[in-house]
C-alpha cells in the first residue's frame, strides 16, 4: 500500500478511475457519455456562458465605466440618481442576479433536451 510522506497508509479504491479511463482529448457529457452527444451539449453550454458573460460585461464595464458619463445625463425617475452612477453601483449587480436565473432556466432546458435532467 502506498504511503504519504507522513508515513500513514493511503487507502485506494480498487475501482478508482485512472487517467487512462478518461482521456483529456475525449469530451464527456454530464453522464459520462462520449462522442457527438457530449460535444453538442458542451458546445451549447459554452455558447450560453459566453453570451451571458457578454451581457454582464456590457452592463458592468460598458454601462458602469465606459458609458457612465454619457448615461449620467439621464436620471432614474423617482430617485434622482444618475443612470451611469446607478449602473456602476447597483445595476450591474441586479443584471448579474438576473443572469443567474436566466442561466438556470437555459441549463434546465438544455438538460431536458439532452436527457440528463435531474427531475
């Protein structure tokens, strides 16, 4: 039995997966399947992530920093806050929380479409 540097025995499970069981260059789906099905699932997942991150980037960096001066000419009705200031302080956080819920809905649909739903 292998021993770590402190001398204690290390337990290994006889059915433990080895790196050869899952080659890095072979994509795996959420249930361990390989091939076209898994590749399509992960491609769509990454596409969703990139689109949502782009929206978050535009809302936080674009509206909160780059366009803040231009947006400051507008005020939020009833509050008096300048719109650019609001995006920098609160808006990007609200957008992020909404994007989390959008991601959950998109991933639940994707999981159902590919037959890997938890329900």
